C-alpha cells in the first residue's frame, strides 16, 4: 500500500533504484526554502498545472488548485508510472484503497496511463499538509485533492516515476 507522511522522515522508506533516487533528490529541492524549483512552483496561479519532462523515467507536474468535495474527484490508478505526491503548501485529504476493490470504469492506458474507477465510499483517508508526501504504486487506487473542511488552495508537486519491469 501507499507510503505516506512527512517527506523528510520517509527518506529510508522509498523504493530502490536510480529513478527513485533521482525522484527523492527532486523532492528535496522542492522542499528547500528559497530553491529555484520551489520558487517556480509557488509562482503557479490557482488552476495552473505544468508538466516538466526530466528524462525517460521521470517527469514532474507542478500544480496549484482548490481542493474539492469527494463527489467531484474520481478514483484513479496507474500501471506504468508511480506517483509521488508532495504537498508544498496547504492541506488536503487523499483517499486510498486496493485497486482490486475498485470497479474500473475508464481505461486511458497506455496513452495516458490513467485508470478511473467508480465512486467508492470506503477506503482509508490520509490528511496531508505542507511537507508531507504520498507514494502510490499500481496497487494503490487513490483519490487526491479532497477538501478537509472547505475548499482550500494547495500547491503540489507530483513526481511521476516509471516503474521498471
């Protein structure tokens, strides 16, 4: 299942491999006050989402958005890419459940490596705040971007890590 918690406390729990080491270094840069990467992410306007290609095994998404009610966010999962979702500012709830318990309703792979699932009211809820991250693998259905009490602005980095065969 998912790995989650304060990013700096999870450094020894990351999956192994060169692409994961690179992802960890990127996350550290974004969490460093005053870094160029952090400043760029904080310059994103609300509603803006930018993809940044790193190499064949990594790409980034910098996002700024308002959190939503659960009924407005779909459950998702991926087959070829893992998600490292890092909260840079704000807080949000993320739900997680084993993919096997979810009903697939839309498969956009391999072009987008995105699987969408029917609404599901069970599962586990994680509450993440600035400095926290969640790592989702193909077994982890997840529903990120959920409001806690009311909509709030979140600045997030998503590091997409290609999974090796």
